């Protein structure tokens, strides 16, 4: 019986998702080869992680082709939104403004980034 989908991917699962988003839906061998460029990992480890991620609902398996092809169950944007929402809820008590302020404070912001942020805020305000 498949596991219940995890609320958020682990760090290793996120590495695998990022790899598949980068190279596109792929068989385990291709996923492993792309991962190997970034870190030393055994093929059996990649194989097991892909299996676990499929059981958790993070990956979708297409077994109508050989070798089987795996693709993310959600888009990069949807996953990022979920991760940020989870962080806002757990670390900032649901206050998105606190997350934004902490992010700006923690790494500083260039003039270019400030302009970009202001444009996004204007767009958001215009949408209301």
C-alpha cells in the first residue's frame, strides 16, 4: 500500500527533484548520472530514494515504457510554495511579513533587488 504523501520533501529528496526538474522526466539511470555530477552517491541509493519518493507521492512512475520514467508529482513552483508556506507556519507563526523581513535582514539587499521587490509589491497591490 502506498505511503501517505509527505508534506514536504527532505533535503535529499529535494536534490533529486531539482535534478529531474533540470533534466526532465527520466529513468533512474539518468537521474543517478546527473546526481553523481553533484555528489558521490551509489546507484542503489538513488534507486531506493526514487522508490521511496514514488511511494510518498513525490514522484510519478510511468511504467508503460522501458526503462520506467520518473517525473515530479508537482511543479517546482508548487513545491517551492509548499516549502515556503510550511516555513511560514512553523517558524513564523503564519506571519509572512516576518519571513520577508528576516530574509531581507539576513543577507542584505542590493539596489537592483529592492527595485525588483518594489515592482512585485506594486503588481500585488494592483491585483487587489
